[in-house]
DNA sequence: AAAAAAG
């Protein structure tokens, strides 16, 4: 006999109940070892344990007669709502969405920490609308393109989609008034069960775009029985992969807000993390009797994991490790999301990703639902990515506020040997202009880790408080640097490409490409760290002969973005002909276009857009071309 | 060639 969910729930409930007064834990008889790390599925949390009837596996569609299945089907969506009216109202802000059922993890030492509470902290002197920090007025002229079969129509409000009470409440807590363009399109697509390849900036609510459908889907999905491979193996229902630890942290933090009090558990796993950052807050709160420093980071991550996970956010390396140790099984994965998907599939990451997605026990495309997000989507990468997708919809969303050029891009010719003094000039000017107030942050990108350390040191020596983030620093140092920068304590951050993608750092006024990247897409991601949340941004690049290969794509990009292209750069661009590798694949208004549309026929420029399914709601695709600006700028993130 | 990601 296999262990059922009901059994697991009963065990946990008994454990949570302390002396186990009301719960009969006997009679669940099976070979399951006495488990301290039992998993409680979302739909069983916060509710009284059921004694019988294993829930069907997710692939099955039948619910077992009298047991968990039937009872839950109603309670998941029906009952909570009824309870809400009184529950939320009477309990004020504290409101337990699920009424007063309080078994599960919202109790005792496992009390779910309010993720909305920890934003105050010393780290956040800027208390404007960080959450909703999007210029909602700029929405209407955002260009959107979709292609694929039977694209579900976009929605205009969250109310149009039934995400469930708990999720709606969290949306309110996040101060999201209405969905962003990417959300308007991506959420209906995902809710319809379709695979998705989406080009969109991070600041646009991309994380929510894939989190909402996942959480909603988990809550309303068939209860699953996760096979008992041993109590130490966990079976997440959703997997979110991202290329850097900091980005995984960021996604986790956001996802926790969205999942708050839904019963859906979000866990993050990444390498090299100090205990108090990777370990869940619940665990910290419990102050369990463990000498933290005697326990490896990994074991703490595992301990956290063992408490059960529905949505696992991870970096590839650590996940592979967990998979090889059989601490995680992907057998039950229903949702797979790759953030910065083009990075995840580039040469460095592809083998690991293929291993995770294709060579472990993850359900194949068509069985699971797959969502890929990035701002840049080179054609070659799209081709690779299509292996992971089934009948997918391609979605390209322009940049919020794109009609105004939020980012001013400058390129200056600076010899290698002059870079430091030139940077110093910029910083001095900034200071003089008062641009570098407490809130004006400068992010300086360099090519190498050693270069980052050297430059940081030199800046500090010269009276500019700087810190650095790169892969040779300990995770603790990395996170400290990021916090110090965000808080304005150290208003200059010298970074390698580890900080190029996805990180949402408010108040970055200036991005300096001290060393230009070799790939134009990297440039796009880098400068996308500024000009966010409707604020203006400045991006300055130091260009010299070493960057000749980038000249053409850079000039094109700047021209598309209505930026002033220096004559000398144009000459460079003209000289470097066959700009094969570095040419932007998509060009134009989006971070990419559907490569499926670029067959031997139909390669005409604007025809392409009209060939795809019109997105609806935005009028004809030709209409916004001018207003939007030839926006390479759409490709942020 | 470099960066990221496991320890």
C-alpha cells in the first residue's frame, strides 16, 4: 500500500497538533517511516485532516468517492469564498483567507511569515511604490504581437480572470491595479493551458505573469498523489529556473507574496548561499535547536525542502545536485518556467537545462506546461527552445513607457588606458550636478571579475564609495553588495554580467558600460537596469577598438531607439560589414520575433507581423510603429 | 576569452 496524501496530511497534522489529541495517526498503516518531514498538499493545508481515500494522481481524472477528492473539490474554490466574507472582514489585515481552518503550515512554528511585512527594513529608504512601480498610464500604446494557433484573447482587468480569492487578495496587497501588458496576454494563455514563449521586460510584471497561472493552476488542479520514493524526496508541481542566484532570490521573494496564504509553498534553492538567506523564514522563526554553523548550507536547504514544496525556484547547478541526490523529483511537474530563457539555453547553460528538462523524470512537453520568458530571444535560441515546447504561442510585448525614451544612450570613444579617469570625470560631473543624490545609483559593468575588484578598489581609493558583485565573491558578499547598493549606502556598484539580467534595482540612474559586452543582447539587458518604473535613465558606454565587432549592432540599436549615434560610430559600423553574429536577430520593436515565421516564404518585414495572430485590443499592428519609436528599447530584460 | 552555475 502506498502512502496517500491523506496519510501524509494526517501525520503532519498530528505533528503540528503537538500532543496529537484529536488526530488518530494509527490506522494509516503503511511502510512510511515515522515522518517528521511529511508533505501536505496545498488543498489539504489549513484544513482538518481527512482519514481516508488517497487522492488520485494528477494524470487521472477520477476523484475517489468519499474521501479527499470530493470534499476538496468544493472547498478549494467554494468554501473559502464563503468564509472570506466574514473572515477577512473581521480579522482585519491579518486576515486568513481560508477562514479559520488552521491546521497545516499556517500554524505554530510553521507560521507563514507575511512577505509583505518585511519591506520596511533598513534596506529600503525608498518607500515609494516599489511593488506597483510601473507607469500604468503608459500602457495603451504598448505594442503586443502574438503568433500561434488559437491564441486566447487578452484581458483588461484581473477581475476578468478567476484567479481565486486568495490570489486576488495578494494582488491587492501588491497594489497591482490592473494587469501589465505581458500579464494581460500571458495569463489567459497560461490559464488556457498553452505553452508560451514570451519576450518581455522584467520590470513589467513578468514574474507575476507566470506565477499567477501557476499558483492558480495548483490550487484548482486535481489533487495529486506524490509517490513515496522516500520521505526525503520532494515532488514540486512547478519549477522556475533562472540563471543567477540573486535573480532566483528575487523571483522567490515575489512568488512568496503571490502565494501568501494560498497554501502553496514556494521554496528557493541555489548554491553558495548563507544559511539565513536561503533558509526559509519559517525555519528561522522556529529557532530549532540546531547549531547553524555546524550544518552545511546544503543540508539546511534540504531541510527546508523537506517540509514540502509546490513551486521550486532554483538555479540550474543546485537543482542538478538535488536531482542527483534524489532529493527532488520532477515527476510531478506540471509547470516549467524559464526566466531569462535565452540565457538559460546559451552555450554555458544548455547542457544543464537539457539534463533537467529532458533527461530526468520531468513530464514531456504537452503533458507539462512550459513558459519561457526573456526580453531577447535570438532565433537560434528559439529553435533550441522549441524542443521544450508544445504548440506554443509566441508573445512579444513592447516596453512600458516606450513612447518616451526613458533611457538616454551615450557612447564615448575611450581608450583602455583612459577609462578610469573618464569614469572619474563622469562621477564628478554627476556629483556636481546633484544627480548623485542619495537616490541616484550608478551601476558600472566590467568584463572580468578581476577587473571588477580592481575598479572597485580604485574608486574607493578615490573617494567614491563603491562595492562589487561578481562570481568570485562569496554569496554573502554578493548579497551584501546588492543590499548596500540598493539602499544607497554604496551608490556605485561595479558588476560583471552576473548583474546584467533581470535584477530589479530601483533608482539606478546611470548604467556605465565601462567594458562593453561582446553580445548586443547583453548590452540591452545591462542598460535595462536603469530607466525602470517610469523613471529616466542614462546609459554611457566606453567604446574603443576592442569593441569593433559590436559597432554595427550597437549603432543599429541606438538608431532604432532614436538615440544620437556619433559619426565615428557610424563609420565603425560601416567598416565592420557582415555583422553576422552580433546583429540583433529580431531588430525593431521587440526583443525577438517568432522564428517560426521566418521560413523560406514570408520573410517580408512588416508582413510578418500581420501574418501572426493579431493581438487584439491594440488595433492594427502597423498603427503604433511611429509612436512606439523604433524601439530596440522594447527588449529590456 | 569571460561570466554564470555545485562543492
